[in-house]
């Protein structure tokens, strides 16, 4: 690999930047960042990489372009890059929802330019380059989006890049991706936001000082509900059909749960409360979490 | 304090036991445990304390009795103890829901015996004496239930006990307690169980292998949803009116959220996603969590 251009230097972009320099994956890394706040953080942190004022300035000098900006920025970015792009460029992104962004890419990207989307399953409730770390992607899944017309050599190239970053690779199409992550990621975040909002509404109405007693459950949700709002708005909007279906399934189950509680259906409740434990066992077996109790921090 | 009797030696009971011996809060601690599995763990772990075959055997030798058993056992326990109880005994419990258990206590407990309920806000998704630890209650809130007729000297006595254990004390009545914890603890657990169940239903229907991609949110809920099923069934049943109202508020908000997503109401969504961050800030200020990002374990 010669040079890489990273567009968007927040948590993910700056983590990639750190790892690329650490492992010498590219000669040079150009970085475009829109936010003045993040630019000044970049300078203060003395991050490696060459800041550029306009993304198009670095396109000609780069082979691989990685978009780490919010998905609502994709169209603008594409329109800025198009003039400088050639068929030799390889583009990928790290967005969390895929079907909608592919439509935008197909509609706007200069014909013949390669864009194979990635989705590294890594992150946190914090954002910004100050929180990035070179091992953010280590041993995490990275989903590569393989559509009918995606060429094997392109998957191979992208796969090789992410393996150097430390990720484990899996490929699937955008439709399957968006369905899976509507359940494993998008719904959980929405639920966390909704739970915290409900607690706020309750506190306001009852005038109870309840937040300070949050150690029994609310605390863990509040962490998830502190995630970046632009990123999550974009995900909810872009994947709204699947998210909407996930909400419906969730509400249907919740209403059944409520009925069981109100009519004290012992057997049915115990079945629900024990079967969910199986998922926990699977998650630990798949090394998505460790088998160590959490007593709070 | 002379002697203490602990009834139920799981996570909470065994943690209390460890701390009482460590800080020499009582001369002797008698322990009654119903489950054979926990009794053999108790012996294997060489926990301090004197195992008794029937709880009533140790009542006469004890001043303070602490019930750490599931709330559905309270009535049975009371009926067993009644004959041996005198007006000199002081009873407390560590149950997570209070109004319903107070009704059972008032109806069944021998007249004149003192029972002031406690609710230490401490625990984890694991249960059993092998997970207990002496500092489980350190710097955690312990709610003491003070009803109209509760005597100040009894609150003082119980408060002094929990302070020795390391807890911070707050008093409130059972009605307020059950309302607050329906939102900060019972609803979050129910939501976590319901989310994991929805993921299971989805996996079954779609035949997608989704659990292994759970690092993006589902993972954290699965931990909460691995909590003890008997304890949580009892909480949901005992506090069903408040839990039911909490579910209604949650569903109302979730339907609004869904509408905002489907009609892409930018302003309304961003307001929801940013306001919830304030709760996070409060939780950290109240020292209910630390201000350190969580990248998974």
C-alpha cells in the first residue's frame, strides 16, 4: 500500500490512523477532518498523519480512501471527491448501516470507481480523536459488504487491509447486514435511549430524585445512551425499515411480558427469564464478552 | 451486637457474612441455607459462620435476623420463625421490592416483633455464595424503609449496622421505594430480558447467526438478562403495579420514537438523543459509575 486518505478523524478514524502508522501499513496517511474542534484536538494530540484542508487535495496522492464520517455526509463527500477519483482508487467506509448508503454511493459516485463498504464492530459511547486507540479493532469482527457484483479480488484486498488492522473478517450482503444489526446493535441503542428518556419523564412527573439510585440497572443503559447523537440519528434514519420492524417485535414481546406479570403466570415468566441466559452463554462462547461478573465500576 | 442469623446464603447473604466476620460486627453468625447446592458450596469455600439445619434453631441465640432469601419465601420463613421470636428480636431483609412484602410481614409476623426492611443497592448478574465478596456493599446506597409507625431508634440501630458494612444510608417509605426502583432497576432488567428474547425470536425466524455479532449493544443487555430468575420473577410479581405503569410509559415513548424515525423528524430525534446524555453526566456526578469509556471487555 502506498498512501491512505482518512476522511473524518473521530474515534474510528483516529484509531485507524494510529494503527496504520504503528504497523507501517502505508507510507503516508492524509487526514481530512471537517470539525475545527477535532482539528485542534488532532494537533494537540500530535497524531501522526498529514492534515489536508480539502479532501480532494489528497485524492490523487492516495490509493485507499477510508470514510469515517457520519453517513449523512457521504453524498457531500462523494460530490467533492468525484472530479479527482479514478478507476485506480479503492474506497471503503465504516458506517453502521449499509443498504441506504449503498444507494447513495451508486447514485452519486463516479462510474467505475470501486467502493466496498466495511463495518468494523468496535466503538464505545465516547467519540472524538482523543478517545481513539490503536487496538480498537483488535480481535473484533469487521463485516465486508459483498453484493452480487462485488469482485473477489476487491474483497481480498479489503480483507487483507483489515486483517493488518487486527480484525476478524466476515462477508455478507447489505440486506442481511442491516437486518442483523437492527437487532444486535440498533435496537439495543434505541432501547437504551428510550429507557433513559422514560426515567427522565418519570423523574419530572413524580419529582423524585431517582438518578442517584441508578446502580441497579439504569446506569448500564445510560452509558449506551451517551453515544454520539449524529451517528445514531443517521443509523436510525438509514435503517428505518428494519429498525421499525425490530421495535414492533420488541413491543409485541413486551406486551406479552406485561400480561404474564399482571396475571402472575409463573411458568411462562420463568421460561422467559431462564431462556435468555442461553444467549449469555453463547455470547461468552463467541468471545464477545468475558465470563466475569460485573459489580459496577 | 451479640449474634446474627442470616437466612439465605447466596450472593448477598454470603457477602454480609464475610464482612461481618471481617469487621467483627457480631460474635457469632448463624447461617440457614435451604439449597443443598449452596450448602455444599458454603462448606467447600470454608466460609465463616455456623450452619444451622433449621432457621428456628438459631433464633433464640440471635439478636439480629437478616433475610437474604427470595421474597416468595418470606411467608414460609416467618411461619417457621414465629414460635421462637420475641419482642427483643430485630429482623430486616434485603429484598428489592417492599410494599408487597410488608403486607405479608404485617399479616403473618408475630405481633410486637420488629422488622425494618432494607434494600442494599448492590449485586450483579451472578448469584450464589461463591460470588459473594466482603466489599459488595461498600459505598453503595442502602435504602431503609421508614413507614409512619417506624420508630426512630429502630432506624438508628439498622443504620448503624449498614454503616459498619460500608453502605451509605437513605430512608424512604415503601411506596416511594417501589416507584423509584420500578424505573431505575425493575424496568431496565425487564427491558434487557425482553431485548434478548426478541433477538432470540428474530434469530429463530430469520435463521441468521446473529449472536456472534452482539458486541455492538446486545452484549451489554445479555449480561443484565443473565440475572437470577427466581429473584426477578418475585420482583416483577411483587411490584407489578409500578412495573406495569413503567412498561406503559416506556411503550408510549418507544412508539413516539418510532414515529420520529419513520417520518425522519430530525429535530425531535436529536433532542431525544442529546437530552439523555444529561442523565449520564448526573450518574457520574452521583458516583454511580465512573467516567471512563467502555470498549468492551
